[in-house]
C-alpha cells in the first residue's frame, strides 16, 4: 500500500510540474502566479530555460496520454513561432 501511495504522489508531482510549465510557456500564468497558488510549486523545466525538443516531446507525450490535444496544439504552435 505504501508503494501505491508513493507512486500516486510521484504522478501528482509530475502532473503539477508539467501543467505549471505549460501555463508559463503559453503565458496563461506567470511563475509568480503559480508560486502564490501552490504551497510547493514545481516545474517540469526551469521557467528561465528555453523549451528544447526532448522536453517538448515529453510534454506532448504526457498531454497525449491525458487526451489533452488542445494543449499539444498550443505547444507545437508555440515552437513554430
């Protein structure tokens, strides 16, 4: 049971980190907004870093797995600018 709880915490942290990075990358929130809203904010990528192809692919895979295709489209469009 402890392993399951730990896995759920890790998955929740992954969810939060990818969503936080998505919000910052797309301009839907600032780092400061996220820090104010969350007790322990985490990011999939450093908000000051550029989005590289490997990280983009990881984020796209995540959003495909959660069937959030609109987010995939926004990220792809963002990189095509």
